[in-house]
C-alpha cells in the first residue's frame, strides 16, 4: 500500500470518519502471499498438478501451507548479501509489473532497507503531526453515534495495537522510494514488491499525491455539495490503487505456473477468500466490524473491481484507463457494471445545512455516506443479511453531525439523508436501521408513528423512538430517506420540510 502525505482521513465517508488505513501492507497480505507460496503451484503445461475438480479450496487452518506472523519474520535481520539480492530484484520485478499492467517505466525506483523501529517512528510521527490524525477524538463520537464502535472504545489506542500486529512495507510517493524490511524473510518480500512497485508505476503515470486528492485538499474546507463528491472520489481512488496492486501481485505469484488472475480463477477466488478470514490476526479479528472491514476494503473490493474491468475490457482499460478515468464513488467500485456501463449516480443536492440547524446547533462534522458506508452499516446492523441487497440500491447520501450549544461535549445530534433506486429499497434500509435502534440506545421507547398529511403524492412511512439522547426519527417518502437523531422539535420539523 502506498504511503502518501497522511494516513488519516479528512472527513471522507463513514469508513474514513475514524481514519484512513495507514499506507502500509498489512500482515494478512503477507499471510496471503505465504498461503499462495505454500501451494503446489502447477508448472506451465503440467496438467497433472492442477485441481481435477475445477476448483481449489483454501487449506484448513492447520494445513502446513498456512503461515503465521512468526514464520514471516527472520530470526535475525536479513544479511547484507540478502539485502543486495533483494535490491537487485526490484528492477526485475518492476519490469514484470510494467509488462503485466501496461504501465510504462519512466524512471528507476529508489529503494531503502528499513528497520521495525524506523517504521514505528514513521507511524508515530504521522500520528503526532498529521492534522487529520488530530481529529480522531471527534471521529470517535460520530462512530459511536452510528453504533459502529462501542461507547467505551478507544479508537486511538486500538488502532495502534493493530499497527503493532501488522507488518509494514510501503512505497512513499513523496520520496519516490520503496521501503524494504530488514526483519521479513526476503522470499516473502518479493511478491509484496510486485504490489508496491505497482504503486510506483501508478505514481509515474498520474502523480499519486495529486491524483488521490481528486480535487480536494487537506487545507481549506470545501462546500458541502463539493465535499460529498470529493470524499467519495477519494475513497474510490484508494480502491483503484490497491486493487491494481493486488492484481499485479497475484499475477506475479501465479507466473511460475504460467497462470494469471484470468486463467486461474479458482485459485484466485480461494486467495480472495483467505484475505478476510483474519485467523492469524487476533487484534484485527477482535476489532469492531467497522474497523476490520474498512481496513480490508481497499484491497478486497478494489481487487474485485479491477478484476471485473480487466475481464470485460482488458489490460489497458483496467490499468491506465481506470487511472485516467477513475470511478466516481464507492458505488461504482462495489457495483463494477455501473462503472463499465457508465451508469453513474448523480450526487444529492445539499441545502444550506448551517442555516437549517441555527440557532440552536452548530456544525460538528459532515461526511458523504456512500455505498461502502451502507455496506458497513449492514454488516454491523444485520450481519446475517446479504449487504449487497442494500448497497447496490444506494443512490446518494450524506450526514451532518451537530452539537447543541447547551449539551454535554460528548453528545451530538445527527442528520442522515439518503436516496435509493426505489421506495422498496428505501423502506428496506429504513427497517434495517430502525431494527438496530434499540441496540444503540438501550433505553429506546417506541413512539407513535407520524407522517405529515401532505407528502406530495409520495407514500410516507415513519418510525420514532424516545431515548435519553433525544428523539430518533426514521422517515421514508418515496425513494428518499431521512434519519434525525437527538434534535429538538423545532429543528426536526425544519429539517423535514427542508430536506424532503
């Protein structure tokens, strides 16, 4: 995973409210590499070693081909001769990746051998100095409000635990350097180099530090209308960078067998499934659903997206084509046909939200709520359901967190507006969200439903609860959904009349 200016989010979407995943390659990526290298890969033309059933199941947790974090690490730092050999492999792997992706090599990539202490200092320095990182306290309140982390969850501390569990390797576009690790077995670093060097070629093609911002910046805040677009575009582009790198890495792993991601779909599907089981990552496995899914999403969903484009449109379209014309939002990433067939979603029109909440409230946080945010909510609120039945029907969304001037600092209100492709989809999401309200508010007491007499010929349905943090209202009109939490009656009525 490439390393940019910062690893924390701006206000992106719910996935980014807490933080963007640190720009490193996670330990489970090494486990994926170890799993693949542990298989009996068929030699080119050797049909006898290929799965006779047409599928290749992932090994059991106790299979000898599984690797652990201990087997990834060298007992001692790699030797000078091993480091030199690893450095020599960079140019060779770079040529492979360029041929595989069609992205040209415009100049050599600098390389550097780093220690675990250097990586940890890199992480700590970013946490201390990055402006976005300083928003983590605010992020915790919003995530708690949505019920995505427990009320007593220390996001900062748990994130640091996750980083300690992960093995870091990264390409830094600021210094144009790929960082190699002195504590990881060299044979496992080579496939990961294919991943990292894909980022280097992306950087030489589009300048990643500028491209990933998608017209936004870490400085002056944007108007809400523009901000929702930029947030979703940034999230989609992160998926592109990681998805392309995953494909190149898997092609590198399969190359000795004369295979690639298109000609060995069953092997790739098994590898894809192994990415998210988390068996060898106890801290990640014990983290909230939100944290696990958001850390894995750029790799998993990005890989699925890029694989779909590659299958239907070929190498040029999947790599350079996507970099030149990236998906607009996470909906196009998670529903690749929407990107391939140019069926984009028109962003919602956002009124003056500050005027809407004045004078009783002030803005606390704003963010887009894209298809992946819907996926996250579905995984949290209805874990046994197929999340696709919700996110595939998403057609726009945003939230505004507000703070009452007279309320405690740790109590916020919420406005969440979304649009769906049908009234049925809006009602389905509203039901899922509403069914989880008593879990989020233990004292929630159901109130009589209330819809306005006139709804402009749109069918209206509503559910509301009284809680210790104020009223929770979920109202559907046609294919539009409005959720209001913790607002006074005057502001609630103004929001209903303005946003509907």
